[in-house]
């Protein structure tokens, strides 16, 4: 049985429906604005993989030529790799939903969005964010939503919610705003020398425009939502965090804040006074300590520098070595102690 909610937003209606498509997914919705329709499905693994120590969230958005009533022709007769627009929409959808999953929950989650119909007037990126929020809200996946998402333009001095492509061309503001009931979760955009006061007014206008979308998702969850599943989270023991901070915490921040390379290396190269047995006890847990305990205290711009400094701190002692895999720090024991 399908359930539908309809929300008036910016002179148009956004329709969210669940229960018609992708019934085997944990949560699935279609979101429609004008004649642009997007299908979003969310699924989560029942348990984490053995040894999993990070949260594997995959967000994907795909556009097919058939959505606009066309088929690929010419030299390329098949759908190719994701376009720049699709990749940016994936990132745009990922950023606001990722922080709202429970900390320490490592079950794999996938959020898949597919453009079913494109009318050439209404952009689907905002619908992708709304679809992800609504699909997670009606599912049994633990998630601290829902979220509202809008695009704000300013045409002839007036703010417009979810403008058409024609209105965007006339606008001096392109603001994508995602918020919950009380706060901003994410915003990005561009403007043509807009004043600070006008930008703040746009943020307030967008926050107010998100509220009907949030209320509609709560209404849909009350009609067709599933009971959230019980989960088990992995929390690093406080004594391990304390030991890690004792080991290198007082040198990480000064090193990160040092602008010059030589000064930064001097901060990282100070001797460490800690018993050998402490290293042995920590070696099995230190990768979790770094990723969960200390990593959260440095800004994203400093993450790469953080890994390099921690590696230097520990390899200088010759006790156990660290190497990086992607954005994750792991440990391996060296030759016999």
C-alpha cells in the first residue's frame, strides 16, 4: 500500500510517496517536483563485517538519458561513467546525512537515487537530498533525521524557493540549504557580491522553507514508517583514549598549528617517555584510538598532516610502525622487540 504527502513549496508542490517502488529496500520513496521525479532507496546491513572499524556509507545518484525521453546515440551508444553533475549530487546528498548516523555504528549503509523523469525545468539535486532523508526516515535504519532541503535564488530582489533553470539564470544568488527543525546542517552556494545582511536573511528564509518538508516527512513516517532497529555501537574505552592522549596528545595540536615545516617537525620530534609495556598494551587498540579519539579534535584541513605527525611520533620510537590506507591509520608490529 502506498502513502503520499504533498507539500506546497515556493509556488509549486513537492510530492513524496512510499510503498510503491523498491519494496524490498529498508526504505524507499519517490520525490516529485513538477515533472521531475527521483526514486531513492536506502538499505543497511544487519550486522557489521568482522573487523569493521569505520562507517561504510555509500551514496549514489544516477541520471539516465531515458529520463528526458532520449537514448544515447552517436559514437557512444551506452550510458557512460557518472557525469560531473552526478558526482557532485552524490556529494551534496552525502554531506548532510552522514553526521546523523549513530557514532560507533559500523553496519554498511547504501543510499541509491535514480532520476526517473526530468522536465528540463526543475533540478533534481535538491530532490536527491529530500529523497535520502525521507527514505531513511521511513526505514528502520537508525538515523537522526528528517532534514529539509531547498535551493534559494533571488530574482528581482525577492527570494525564490526551488527556482526553475530560467529563474536561476536571472538570479544573483544560488544557495543550497539543508536544515533540521532548529539548526542549519549544511549550506553551500554562490552569489554576485551579496551583502552579509542579505545572506543572513536568505539563510533564515531557507530555514523557514525547510519546516513544511520536515513536517511532511514526519507525517509520512507516522503513516508508513518502520520501527527503528536495535543496534550495537562500538565505543573506545575511556582508558584507551586517555592513554593515547598521554602518549602524543600534547604534541599533536602544537605541531598542527605550526605553519612552517621545520617548526612542525621539531614539535613532532620531541622524545616520548612511556614504558615499553604501555606500547604493547596499546598496539592492538591504537588504530581505533587515533581514528575515534584524537582524529575528532583536528579540523578536516589538517587530517593529512595529522596522520604524518602521528606516524613520525611512533616510528621514531622503533616500537611499532604505522602506515596509512586511504584515510585510515592502522598498526603493524615491527621485527621482534
